[in-house]
C-alpha cells in the first residue's frame, strides 16, 4: 500500500480528477468491460478517488452484485507515464 500512497501523492493535490479523466480516455469508463485481477468486469461507474487510490464500481462476470474495485498500481503508473510524455 505504501507504493500506491507514494504514487497517488506524486500527483498534484486536486489533480486526482484529472487522473480519473485520463483513465476514462484509456477505456476505464462506465459500461466498458475490462480484465483486471484475473477477472472480467463490467464497469458500472467512471473512476473516482477513494482512500489511497482510484476505484471503480464494477460487476464481475459471474456475479450480480456491484462492488468497489481499486485499480491496480500498474494501471495508475501508466497514467503517470502518459502524463509525463
């Protein structure tokens, strides 16, 4: 969790919503399907800041309930790299 905290803290305060917008442009947006943590999810929300990271509301392929899923650190690192470019 410390690595995630350091990454989130590396974004300027108040820019987390900008990061969420970039994630949407990368395909992490409502009604899309993604594969993370070895599961396929249908996204029920756009990314949003939560705790020490960024999360989405999603439903796993074989489930019916919506849950909050933290986006993995490598995904957040991709956003950071694209921002620097």
